C-alpha cells in the first residue's frame, strides 16, 4: 500500500521525465492501473497457501474467472479509462476469490494431531 501511495505521488514526475510532456494525458490511466497492485499482491501472497492446501487447480479457476470478467468488461466499452477500471475490478475479484478459497480451505482442513510426548 505504501508503494502504491508513493507511486501515485511520483507518477506525474516519472511520466514527464521518461516519456515527455506529450504523455501527460496518460497519467490518470497509469494511476488507475497502479491501484491494481494491491489486490494482485494479495493474490500472489495467498496463492502459495492455496496451492499447499489443495491439490485441485483452484488458482487456475480463479485466474480464468478474473480473465473472463476482464474480457467481458473490456468488450462492453472500449474507452481507455473503462478498461483501466475493468483491470482493477478483475484483479480485485481475483484477490477476493483467492482469499475466500484460502479461508474455506483453512476452515475445513483437518487439524494436525497433537505430538506424542517423549
């Protein structure tokens, strides 16, 4: 979150320095897409736990659902800001689905037996 906040503040300076003033209209798109980093990090951190808790391809299913939502939203409207917000929506969905699956797996997984005292 701190990196995203820092990025939101520094994006205008970076765009001017790297791309030049002609790319100034792209700043809102960069800022919007940067917000997607937060739910994506949630997914990246939780997918390893989910993989360890289940042998089924739960991550693949979540990725396919998020991709389908992104494609459908992008087909509805082709405006660049709509597509940027569609990316945010699909990444948020991916993060939420992954968190939900980890929660469900942790609730139903059997508890480890207590170690036998030596």
